[in-house]
C-alpha cells in the first residue's frame, strides 16, 4: 500500500504511511476544523491501526475494527503514553478479539459506567457546565450541598430512580420544595451528559417527576 492522501467514510482526510516515532512526530492536523476536529494517518503495516491528529495539536492511537458487521473506531491511548510498536500490538489484539465477537469499545464504555456519580459530576462541570452555562456555579453549589453527600459514592450503573427520589424527598422535607425541583432538573441534565459521553446507555431518570408543584405555589 503506497503512502498518500485518502479518505474514510466520515469524509475526513487521512494519510497512509508506515507509522514510526519519527513519522508520528511529524504528523500535523490537515483537516477542515469547521467540519471535523481531527484527521487520521493509517498504518501501512497493520490496516485498521492509525494515529488521529486533532486540531488542538493532540494525537492518539486509534483502531478500526468490525464486530457483528458493524464498523467501530476506538481510541487506544494518547501517543505520548505508548510506543508505536506497543500500540500496534494492542490494535492487533483488539482486532483479533473483535473477530471472536468481543467489542472493545463497548467493553470500555461498560468499564466507564463503573465511575461514580461524583466523578460524573466533576466531568460535567469541567466539560459542559463551565463551557456552556454562565450559571455553572449554581450547579456546583447544588451538587456540593445535596447531590454528592447523598449519592456521590454510588456507581453510575447502580444508580436507581429510587435513590434520586429519596434525595429529592429529603430536600423537600427540609422546607425547600423549589430547591428540590431544581435539583431534579440538574440530576436529569447530569445523567443526559453521562449518556452523551458514552458512560450510560440510557438515562435512568428520564421524565423524573418533580417533587413540588410550582404553579400551585404561585
């Protein structure tokens, strides 16, 4: 396979070459940042193994494989954490296991689902609230005051609607029904963030009933 520019299904520009430390160090992002934040250089020695260069300047090893007829692309590790030789062997292992039906990406997602609510809250504040909400400090305050002390240690995969209702009932019982409603909204947003990040398959608190009727209060 010759070196040169190519394209993949997603329409992002890629290059095919033998990935060595020197070649990886020379790689630069060559895509259209308005369309996609990364581009890929695929290895000529092991098809499906590559290095993704980001518009930010970061680079990561990636592997493309098929499992149950579905194409999957997963990040193995940032390039500074692993040599090309080791990353290539890891990519080959993932491909071999995919032929046996093991989905590496789904396995990673399931492992991440073992994260706690507190870890999710930190990720939410850093990668969503601080970037998109001027009122993110209110979210941080609600998390610190009520959510994390009560359910922060729970694993995401163990969190149940009953846990959330118990938390909201406690807030309502101390005479803060509106705070309970705001907390319910925040928890739903938090769990939607977990779904967006691939930490959960579905939000366990979709259409959560708020504890207080604000219109009746008015």
